[in-house]
């Protein structure tokens, strides 16, 4: 069977709902607009679903070439406004300091009300700053569909595991479970682009949270410890790989993946 692109997932706002895409252009810094915004606490530390699980249920939608934003809240309400950038702030993302701009308007208040604590929506000053492992040139992530099936089997899931739990850019169908581990250090052509996986993606409690309900309902970490604990990986509780972009290009659903 030929390996192909099974899904393309981006997150315009880190921690909020995943956006499903049919095609993207993969650049050196990743996909333009992916993780360009994030949510921070009053001290400027990034907030994710590990701290506020309900955030994954908020669906952002940008319009007018990114100048307008709507947040669709889990109760069916929504807030819409212009993306007006305010004061410059320093934010902390996984222990790394970077610069951002506050986003004025109704968005921070809506997110704060959902979380029951003060939060602020900000936009990173530079494209690519919100991509995990961006300081190590990790602009793309890959996970096989068979890996999802395997973790579901081990975890005793009663339905297919939603790939949005793992917030990976590209899914790959047509390869065995964890075939992506063997791609580390090797060029992989995906659509028109070429990436080189550099390491595994270690997992945290965010992956236990259902991306629709916002509730922790699947013990992914126990499953990984059970059947991947003895596997040699670059990070603990590894599931999927992160990669450097060597050749930029377009990637679409169904495109071939050649490792």
C-alpha cells in the first residue's frame, strides 16, 4: 500500500480547537498562521489544555485575510471582532521567552469567563514562534494512522481515537504503527515538501482530553507507558515525530509520503 497524507491539522490559536485542512503550503517555519496566537495568564505564561481543558472546545475562525476573528464557544455562543493588536508583551512558551502583542476586543474576556480565571489572547510577534520545538527547527510533526489504532487498542478505547488529541500537523496512512520512529534522521517526501524527522514527540496530560467535550476520558499516558515504555525514544512517552523542513512545498490530503 502506498503511504499517503491522512490528515492535515493546524491550530491557529494554541490550545484552542484544531482546524482541519485539505491542503497547505509547508514553509521553513511550518504552515503560515499555524500557532500564530496563544492564550496566556496574567504573568505571561502560555496556557494549554493541561491547565484549562475546556479551551480545546473553543473553535476559532479567522476571516477577511485574518483581520477578523470569531470564537465559537462550547455553549453555542460566539464572539466576533477585529484582530486589533495592542501592547507588546513578553510571554513564556515551554520555558522559552518570546515577544507577542495583546489582541484587543472581546476575546480575552470570553476565554476568561470560560476558564474561570483571567486570561489574555496574544499574537506572537514573529511567524513560527508558537510552533513547538521551533528553537530546534521543528516546523512539522508526523504521526501514522496505525499508531492511533495501536494506542486505542492498548488503552481499551471503545471508538477510534481522534487524531486531534495529539495536535500533529500531518497524519500518514498506509504504514505500520510507529513506522515514523524509523524515519528519524532520514528525509521524508510529503507532497511537494521534504522533511527530516529529528526526534520523537513526548506526551503530556493534554492528550487525555477529548477534543470535542474537553473532558479527560482516555488514559493515553498509561497506554504509552504500558506498550512504549521500553522503546528507545528521544523523549519519554513518545508518540509521533517532529521534523525540520528541508524543502518547502504544497501538501494536500492524499498526497504520497515517501520515506
